[in-house]
């Protein structure tokens, strides 16, 4: 049953040391705590802001602070796994400096748009990099369990995937998003689109609208609707509102997964009272039965961040036969995101009131 399903990616038998490229907040708050919990060693760090790399090294006991990517590569070669956590527009330039065949984990998204994603994919192909994108929600304990439950037929044939968020996100914590033309889908809902792909594969087509909100006026979009066309049997829909200012009572952040024989509900705890968050939850019900809560071995933040690095480590060592969020798969998520933005340029069917 669902309680017996593994909720984490298996650990590598002989992990390589990790070198961090980029010492920003996500590395400090998620990558390094997750790697420590997973028993993985971070041996070096570099950042354009030397003082930021030095501070990170002091706080987390990282042995080496490198002056540049070139210095890192000259020192470490292919003996390490490179964890690249930089703004999307900087990814391609760093990958060009990687040694051929290097094992590399790249922070999402895979570039700022599909054109950049295509360039990143080509670099990885040309250099034969063992590269994956850190789409970590699909590796979270709740989603690992949900995906395997679907694959094992525990809820029958999948009929419904709905993502519903009605929360308050303090956008003022992210001033770097203010100048961006693409915000909500590109930065936040990309996680949900990627996870939907991991659960159900690619839709045939998509309809999307993402809107500005006067309650977060400085940001290009903070509300989104997406309808995914999976044919005449599976319905896929997302309804996202980050600006609900009427208290906790009717806030919501859930995946609803329904099949012919049962259903699951997945609570995205980190979305509530961000950045404090609440516990993630996974609930399971067979048709006609009672809902049962499935105990989770951790949460999206931080345990999910162990999975992508473990997978890259194991793939580089020959222990895994594929990269779950490898470059080729992640490119398809970027194509879905791009299709959402293209859809926003397309007029909907007007009413005929004649």
C-alpha cells in the first residue's frame, strides 16, 4: 500500500565531493542543509561576490573558497559534482567552462526562456555533461509517494490533476523579481508544471493566463490559470492566487489527484505563512473508504533537495540508469512553460451575442 512506498531517492554508495558555484540564499537555506542531512560533503565554493562565498564557507565549514569558475575547474576537473546555483541567464556561460563529461546539477529554471534552454541543452550535449535541473518538488517525499502510487494503480486510471493555491505570498521578499517580464509561471508555478509532467507526462496543448494584481502592483504576474489538454479522459488544471489577504481560514495550497478507484490530496505546506511554512501532508482514499493521512519522511523544504543531487551522484557512478530531471526531460518542462506564455498572446474565443 501507499504507506510502504519509498519517499526518497536512494543514496549513492560512494558520493563525490560537491563544489558550489553561486552562494546565494537558496544554497544557504536549502542546498547545504539538505546535503548535510544526506551525508554529502561540500568541498568548495565560488561566487562573483567573494565575501559571500567566504561567509558561506565559514558558516558551513567548506574547506576551499575558489576565486572563479575557471579556478574551480582547473583544481577539481571531473572528480567532483558541480552544483550551479546562479541566475538563469548566467547558466550557459558557466556550462561552457565545465570539463567535458562533468557531473552537474543546475538550479531551476533551465534559462530564462526556451531559447536559453535550447542553448543550455546543446552545450550539455556537446560537452557530454551528466547534467540535471534542480526541479526538486518532484523529488519531495509527498510527490515521490504520489507518483509511485499512480504508477502502481493504487487510485486506478488517473482522471484529475488540479493544483489550487489561494494564499498570501509576501512578494516584497523578492525585489529581484520586480524588473522581470515573466514572474509567476516562470519562478513559482514552473514547479507545479514540472511535477504534473512527472505524474502524467506532457499535455498535448495548453491554455494559460497570468495576471498582474493591484495588491502586488510592482510584479508582472502573481495570479495564474492554466488548462492542460490531455485529451478526453484526463483533466489538468491550475488555479493560482498569491494575493489572498483574508487570513488563514480559506487559504489553500493543494494538489488534488483523482482516479477511477481513489484519490490523493497533497498539501504544499511551504506556501502557507511563507517563509515559515506549515507541514506538508499527503492524504489517500480508496473509493467508498475513509481518508487516511500518510506519514511523510520530510518535506519539500528541505528534504526534496537531497533527491536531485543523489540522482546525479548515482548516475555519474553508474548506479542509476537515468537522470529523473535530466536536461532532456527538463527541456520539456521549459517547453510547457513557454507554451503557457505563448498561449497568453492568443485571444480566447469571444462570445457570439448576436
